[in-house]
C-alpha cells in the first residue's frame, strides 16, 4: 500500500472534501484526487462516493480512515520530532486565536516568529468560534477559559482579569450608605450580557463594592465597547490586556477589577499529536511576549 496515497486519503476524509483538504494542506486538489484514485485501484474497492453532493466515505473508506488516520498522524509527528529535534522549525504552522487577543498581541508575535524562523510558514486565524484542531486543520488553538477536553492537551500561556473602566471625565459612582445596596452606573456592554448582572468590584484599597450596570449601549464586540467607553458613553467591563495602554495614557480611568477568578488563556492541540518543533518554537515566543504570564499575578 502506498503510504503517501493513504496519507492523502486520510487528509481528504478528515477535512470533508478535496477542496478543503487542498486549501488546508497546500497540496493541489488534482493531486489529491489522483492519489485517492490510485489507492482505490490498488485496493480494488471504492473509498469515496463521488456521486453525492458532499463527500461521503463508503463503508470500506470509513473503516480504512478509522484504522489508519490516527497512526499516520502520529508517525508524521514522530518523524518530525526525531528529524528536526532542536533544529530550525520548518513547514506550515496554523494557529487559531480569539479575535481580541489576536489583534492586541499576535500580529507582533507572528512577526517575531516569521523573522526568527524563515523556513516556517505561519498562518494565524483570528476567530471566536470553537474550532476542532483536527477537523479544521490547526496545529494549535488558543482558547479563553477552556472547558476540560480529553481530546486536547496544552498549557496556560497567559492570565488576565477584567477591569471596570470609564472616561476620566465620567463621575465615579458613590458607594451607597446601605452596605447591602448597589450603585447604578450607565454602562456600555456586550449585546449578550444577561439582565440583572452585578459587577462586584475589587479596588486597590481592597474594599469591594457592587455596581449595577444600566446598559446605555449594547454592542457585539469588545473593540466596539472599548471605543464607546473611550468616547464617554458609559463605564465598561473589559479585559486588562485590551485597556492597559489606555489606562497608562490616562485615556481611561480604572475604577477597579472584577472580583472574580482570573481569566486563563490556554494553548491547546490535539492529544493525538506530539508537540513538534514548530509548536514549541511558537510557544516559546508567546512566553517571551508575556513575561511572567503577566496581566495578573499567579
């Protein structure tokens, strides 16, 4: 059996079609089609039903994919680990990053990686959907507060917290005399924020107090929320990584931090794959870019 043809078949099967497999792998669609046809001819069975509108594996194709997909991926990763070792990373590296984090930091991180490793082809996709590293063709996915997943492994690369900020000219709310009451403040919020939310604020003095945000504007992205808060529309609850520079430049006033567990940002990959040289090098640059995982102390 031709292992390259088998590998191409599993690539097509994993990504649900010749076109998508071609886009993700960078291999020509015609080449993938020819390789799969050669594999079918050598085995004497049809692996893919080409008569349907969408790719559909035959029973034989599904069985072959289930039995060989995982082992082939591990062989490829093992070969990379052995042959490259600590050598210069090379080849394609695809990374999925949440939109805010991507725009705040990963352009610079990508530039550092590209300059340090010219033999590697880095592709960073900014998106907030929950991707599957295997099905969507990613070597690494960055997630905020991910739920445990037996199919993913990785490590926390950054801690963050959420801050209540406002334009410096916006009066700070006064603490109610009644300790059980909350102060109400006009707020710019995400459109997904539920009703009856309370912001428990932790101040630098260590004395917490509660704010009830009264939405004056609902928006669909944190960048829009920040811009509206900068314009003085109301207070906002925003990631520290997004407003650190605005606070330092006195464009925003810090009212306090949300009294809640810190936000954890993880770098994850499929548990079926070994950590290759490209991924290790990329994570090293991420660590250098956030010394001490540094938006919140551990």
